[in-house]
C-alpha cells in the first residue's frame, strides 16, 4: 500500500465477529467523515483475518500488515459490540499483538454498540484503558444501543454524534493539509 505523504491516515478497526455489524457501520461512518475532511482512511475488519494469527499461534502477513497500518495512523478508531459489558475478545486479541508504545501520540476513539443502556460507559472503562496501555491518546467515544438503529441504519442522533466526534478527532489529530 502506497500512501501520499500529504494526507494523514485514519484507521478503523472493526472488532465484531459478525457481518454486517452495527459497530462496523459506526466505524465506516466515522471514516467517511474523516475522508470528507481530507484524511486517507482504511478499515481493518478483524473478522476476515486469520484466527490462528490473531491468537498468536501462527504468523500472517495480513495481520502483520494490519498492525503496521495502525502504527502509521494519526487517528485510530476501534469499533466493537459490547460483550460481557466490555469489548470482544477478537478486538483484544488484535491489540494484544501490538508492541508497547504502538499507539503513542495517536488520537484513539472507541465506538461501541450494545443492547443495554446501562453499559454506556463501556468505551470509557474498557477502550480508554486499552488505548492508554499502548500509549495512545483516548478521546471521547460513542455507545449506541440497538434501538438507536432503524432497520440496520443509525438514527439521525447517532449520525450527529459521529459527525461531531469526527470534528473532535481532527481538532486533536490535526487537520489534513489543503491540497492545491
């Protein structure tokens, strides 16, 4: 993958083992907002990567490439359904493969979906420490319940949250340069 040096990179990591996924939809929407504001974006769908490599049982060029791309990003988005009031083991397994300091200086955003409104702090007590453990800079996240999606599509309220969060990420990560 060759990137233009003038466009910063934002990477979304979808930690859902299922497709389609509401959490993956949130990541795609946030990446779209960032693309519209001049960022190059890439989505890493963990569900399609080799499971044995994600569990560190074997080597995989695909997993190595995904980790490398996250290391190049200015903004890292982790999207996951809420499992056991936290995040998926798939997402944890991927971040566990990263070397210490891999997220140093990167703006990190957590996106979670779930059934129970009571888990709305999951991005704060789960993903924030995950990002901080790799020296990332955690910022505000989103927790959206299933009833905030209509026929699989996010409500206007959720779309507004995603757009606002994209603006915050750019304010912290830096705007993309204006191209001539």
